[in-house]
């Protein structure tokens, strides 16, 4: 039974036994509570004891009562003295023994208080009995209340008093007092329940107090740690903005003494040091936590940037009673960030704006278009064949050219936004433009300016540019749309033959999709054997004899149909697919020629991208030796674009071709960059007069003059001339009269498949020229006027 009670007791009141420091601390607090109440109980006991003893002073029990009172005085006095000594000490951890001592003391006290009155109780007169009964009841309640933190002491105290009181009551033989004894037991039970419950509650309260204290200790440790270790500074203000937590760090940050801050409000300080407070004020007004409100601060004549974060503090009713937060000085970070931003706006190589800068400028232009109706124009300027410049010279030369281009853009368009979009692409933003022709005119001036050779180190580099124009707001409502559309215009300009200007049109979108599709399909065309060669004859007109033929590539796509080389060759060049395709053409042409064409000379077109490759000559040799075609029967046609950067590799390959005995023709002569100095740099075997001149021969006297000059020029330099694109007999007549003896064109035959060409060869009858009719006369006056043009050409050559 005793064991069971002990087990229950231990389970519910571990505070009596547990040796851990937490329990010791809790015990200390409980005892400290009892100590602070004990003097009242003791004085109460002494005074009431004196009252009883005094009341019985006339009765025969006066001497035992006096003895009792003196005993009470000794017991209570001891208690008072010991609590007096301990009163100043804060609660200290207490051992289980201390609890046992309290229990024993309460036992002694209850016996001392009750024994004598209970013993003499039956002998007393009813009025004295009443006084004692009342006092006992009061002392029972007061003791139970005082000892409520130590349930064992409280319970023992109550039940000792109940037992002794009932012993006294039952000895009287009075029925009414029997009833009182029964009531006494009931009260004892209630008081015991109260003591046990209060003990538990006290224990729980102490524990939660302890936890709260531990947490607040931890918070202050963390805060101190935080303040010491981070550069952030804590602040706390009440509702009127006065600082409620002022650390040295905060005072230092705000540039004043901690004492000064007591009389300052945060808002007041900010008002004198921060010109842009709106965001901060708004955040406070919202009454919600906020983070990283950036404030520019001017302090000690220096500019700082602070980031302020805070959360509101609430009172018990949920009203905002202040704010607590941190201030971080982010001046360095802010400066680094703005430096980075500045850097990101400038292209490091050329010093003009970057893509980011252009985007900002475009955003502004779009805004102006929306708000004020201003129109702007974006010019995307791209260097033609810039890759070759890098490949043929070096990247250093390439960089010099890029810087030169930026410089020229600046010279031609001084008051505009310029940017390099990456690689060899530049942009000019004209804001505002008065009329759309303004953009076109500016582009033409740019084209002209870029034609002047660039000096890069010891090199002189010629470049051309293509320009795409996008108009704001017509060609896009967003930055990306404007950029994408202008890019499409640029692409169209490049496709259209480079060195051109193209304005965006909605049809270009469709074109670019087709271009992307063609590029994709081209990748598999060679292995899928979709290519074939068509042949077009060249005729020596005075003898009407086929003296050669040109191999022209054809691509038959299974779903897209026949695609013109004029469309897919530039795409293949841009996609880097031309070396493989060109090599196939070369081998196939040589093979076919050796097998089927006897001693006819064949012309094969070669792209500049092929000629700048290191293995170009190996491919030529392989094609010749595989097919056993004599080198003298092969002619390579190249275009003037090969020379725009005067690539030494390409030039070396031209000489190697000559040394190998292969003939070299300059195709499309007169178009493009038409620098006659090319002709001096390399002695071509043949000049092919471009179709555009032949086409104009009958309508424009200047075309006739140019053709005549070219033919004379070629003769002087010992070169043959071939006229391309001859479609009418009259054109042929003019050409013949001018001295051009070789002709290629639909007038004689269109390019045709091998079988048809073989038929043409076998059915051809030399000397059977068709009737050409009379040669159309040119207006003499016009011819005179054009003499000066001819002179200018000859002067350039000389
Ligand atoms: P190109 O080298 O100037 O070839 C002559 C082009 O003019 C051919 O167009 C031919 O069909 C066309 N033509 C010939 N006579 C006449 C005529 O009387 N009137 C008209 N209107 N056109 C005539 P094609 O075959 O469409 O080739 C276009 C261009 O594609 C060629 O121009 C050439 O630059 C390129 N190309 C063709 N095959 C190859 C190739 O194998 N390799 C390389 N790199 N380029 C090629
Ligand atoms: Ca050609
Ligand atoms: Ca041509």
C-alpha cells in the first residue's frame, strides 16, 4: 500500500525526488515562495496564540496555555529568524532534502499549534471552545494555502490538524460538535484537493516561466551575437517613433551619441538625412512586415545606401505598438551594382552601347511612340562575311575592324544611340525620325561610309555591310518584336546579295521560316543524293562552236520540289555546309566531263568559303586525278566577293590553281564591290560580264559603255570575256560588235540535265549561227556623255 502511494506520488510529483538541475531550480523557487509567505503565517500564529492564551488567563488552564504560547513563540520565532536570513537571497536550487525539511517543519508546526488546545478543549467553556474552533479552522486554511507548493507538507499539515481537532471534538461528548468533526473531515479533504491541485499548477507555472526565461535569454544571446557578427544594425521604436532599443552600433550608424538618440525619433532622423522617404513611410503606414526598402542617405557629407527591413510589434490586443527591424549599410554593394550596370551598358571592345543599352533605348523609344506619337527607326548593321576577315587575318585584325566600324557609325550618325549587338552586328536607333525616308537615307550614307577601306595594323581591309530597318511603332509593340523584325529585314538584305538595305515587311516572316526549313533540309540532302548537275553551254560566237559549259547545281527536294541554287547556296554558305557540297560538285563535274564531254572545258562555281579552306587544293587535285580530267579543261568561277577582305589564303589558292594549270574566271564582273584593283592583283583567264549589264544593253547607253570598257580592259590584260544571260539576238549582236566572242545564255540554251546536254552536243552543228538582225544604234550624244565614265574606269586601272 505504502509502495503504491509512493509510486503514484513519484509519478505525479517528481519534484520531490528528481535530482536534475531543472527540478532543483523549481524546488528553489517553490521554497522561496513559501519563505516569502512564512512570516505572515508565523506572526499570525504568534498573535492568535497570544489571543487564546490571554482569553484563558482567568481559567485554571492559564499556565499550560502560557507554556503552549511560549512553545509556539519558540517554533515560530525560529521560523521567522531563518526566513529573515534567507529573504535577501534570490531563489537558489534546492535539494529533495530541503523539501523533506519543509515537510518536517510543517509537521512540527502543526503539532505545536494544535496539540495543547486540543488536549484541554473538552475542559473549556463553550465560548472558549468556539474561539479555538474558529482559530483552528483559520490556521488550517492559512497553512494549507502557504504550503500549497509542497503538497506533501500541505497534506500532512492539514490532516494532522484535522486529526488533533477531531480528537478534541470527539472527547466533548457533544452531538453538535460530533457533526463539526465530520464537517472537519470534509473540509480536510477539500483542502487536500486544493493543495494537490495548487501544487500541480504552481509546478506548471514555474516550468513555463522557466521556459520563457530560457527563451528570452536565448533571444538576447542571439541578438547580441547577431549585432556583434553582422554588419546589420538592430533598431526598435515605439508607436511615436522613439527608440526603445539603442545599441552603440545603432548610435554609431546614425552618427550620434546613444544618449542623443533617446530624444530622437527614427522618422525625424530620416527626414533630415534621407531625401526619398516615400517608400519607407508607405511601408510603415501599411502596418505589415517589410524587407529591403532601399534608402539613399546623406551623412557626414557622404552618400550611403541603406536597406531597411522591419516588422511591427503588437500589444496584447493586437494593436501595433512599435517596430523592430534591421538596417544594413549596402553602400558598397550598391556602388558595385551600379558600376556593373554601367559596364553592362557598354560594349567593352568598341566603347559604344551594348545590347542591354539598346534594349533600354528601345524601351524609351516605344514609350515615346505611345505617349507622344514620336516615330523611331532601328537600323541593324551587319558586316558581310566578317568570318572571313577573322579566318583570313587574325582576330586582332577583326577586332580592329569592329572598332573602326563603330567609329564610322559614330561619325555618320553622331547624335544617335549606337550599340554593338554582339559579333559583327551593330545597331543605330534614330529617335525621333521625321519621315521614313530618313532611315533609308541614313542607311545609304552608312553603306557608302563603310566602303572606304579600313586600316588595321599593316593591313588594309575592305568590308561591306548589310542593313535591316525596323520602324517604331509600325514594326513592333515590344522591344523583342522590334528587334526580331529588324533582324528579319537584315537577313533579307543579306539574302538579297549583301551590301543592301532592306526595310521590314510582314512577308519577311514567311521567308525566314522557309529559310530555316531549307537550312534544316540541306543537312541531309547530300547523303540523300538529292543534288544533281545541270549543264549550260558557252558558245564561241564567231565560229558558232560550243567551247565550254558551266556546271550548275540543282537540288530536287522530295516535298519542297526544285529549289534554286540562288536560294539555297547562300543558306548553305551561312550554315557552313558549302565546302562539302562544293566538293561534291567538283568531283561530279570532273567525272562527268571526263567521261562524256571530250575535250570541252567545264566551268565549276566555287564559293569563297571553299577557297579560304586550307584543303581546297587537295580537293581539286583529288577531283582531277580521280576523273583523269586534264587540268587545262577545268575552269573555276569565283565571284568578286572573294576579294572584299583580300584574304591572303584565297589569293594563294588562286595562284596554286594557275600553277596547277586550272583556269580561273571572275564571275558576275561589274557587280558588288567592282574594285578594278582585283584585276591587277590576280591575272584571271576569263571575265564573265554580269547578266545585269547584258540585260540593260539595249535600253541603257551607260550599260553598253560599261560592257565595252570591260571588254577593252580584258583584252588589254590578256583575258577572255564571256557574256552571261544573253537572251535576245540583239544583245548578242551588240556584244559581238563590242568584241565579246563567248556567250552563255537562254538564247543558246538553258541549263539542262546531262542526257539533254549530251544530245545537244551530238546534234550541234558548228558555224550554223542564227540570224541576229540589225544592231540597234545608240544615241551618239549619249555615248559622248559617257566617255567620261569610261575614262574614269581606265584611270582607276592605271
Ligand atoms: P552564276 O554562276 O552566275 O550562274 C549563272 C546563272 O544564270 C544560272 O542560274 C543560270 O541558270 C542563269 N542563266 C544563264 N543564262 C541565263 C539567261 O539567259 N537568262 C537568265 N535569266 N538566267 C540565265 P542558276 O543555275 O539558278 O544559278 C544561280 C547561281 O547559283 C549561280 O550563278 C551561282 O552563283 C550559284 N551556283 C550554281 N551552282 C553552283 C555551284 O555548284 N557552286 C556554287 N558555289 N554556286 C553555284
Ligand atoms: Ca557562274
Ligand atoms: Ca554569273
